[in-house]
C-alpha cells in the first residue's frame, strides 16, 4: 500500500509536467525506485503508466491540431525502432550496474533541470525535406535513450526539434508527443514480452498519469506551472540519496 501512496501522486504530477513541458519521467521513474521495486520492473512499469498518459495527451494534441502529421509519418517508425533497441539493451544490464549508471545520470539531469531555459527557435525553418531528415535522426537517437532509461525524453525532444530542426514550439511540442508515445509503446512491448511489468501498480499509476497528462495538455497554451522545477529537483535529490546508500554504503 505504501508504494501506491508514494508513486501515484508523483506519477500524477509527472503526467502534468510531461504534457506541459516534457520531462515527467524525471519524477515518475525515481518515484518507482524510491519504493525499493527492482530496477528493471521500475523501468518497465513506469513505461506502462507513462504510455497510458501519453496516449491521452497525444490524442488531445491531435484533436487540437498541434501534431504535424507529415513529419510524424517519417519520425514515428524511427522512434519505435530506436526505443526497441534501447529497451533490449536495458534488459541486458544487471540491476547493480543500472543503479551505478543512474548515479551518473541523475546529477547530470538535476543540473540540466536547474540550468535549462525555455528555448524557442527564432531562426527561419528548414525546407520540409531537411526538417524530416533531422526529425528522423532525433527520433531514433532519443528513442534509444527512452527505451533504455527515459526521464527527460520529452524535454530533450522539444529542445532538439526547436534548436536543431528549427521548428516552432507548437509544432515541436506536437511532434514530441507523437514520438514520445511511440517510444513508450515500443519499450513497453519489449518489457511485456520479457515479463517485467507489474500490472496492478502500472494500471493504477497509469490512471493517475492520464489525469495529470489531461490537465497538463489542457494548460499547454497558458504555459506551465511554478511547481514543475522544484518538484523535479526534490524527487531527484531523494532518489540520488537512496541510490547512494544502496550502491556506496
């Protein structure tokens, strides 16, 4: 019961964060791991709840006309393939080694969250062909990362699509939702095949994630929330301290 009380509220907040600005996994995955659930089961079950939430957010963005469909057709297959590769790599990494890797990743993501500024491309957009190629490469590379680990995927996608592909923020956010949905789904399939998903927890947490994503997607046009960055930092600090004691002490 305690793990539900810890995970579900944080997964709700993660859903809101993910829909507004991306990066909800920086809260949701540590939330699972704080409770002591085995690492691979945490990653797998987090994918299940995240996939449920991003489905709702993606549908809402599509209904609002924010998703660039032509770019999505090219990018999503690359994201799906990359995520499947990343998830299979994750399953080959021992639990202890995974925690050591995260002890390196967590401080870096914390610094990133603290120093990150919202980036809106002011440069002229590339022709469609160039934009599509860049989007495919971004989707594949970030797909591998999302399948292997995941937190920050949405934010990284938005930054790369605006900064490298020169998309406007609305188009980038819409494409990010479509790519993120496909990477979550692809990784989830791999973890399901390998029996790593905790179904009762994943379904209940997924409902909270859906609620957070729905509310966050509704608030997209009005900006974000002041609680986003403080919540991310607090959860990352708690998560890092727990990892430190498990790995070092």
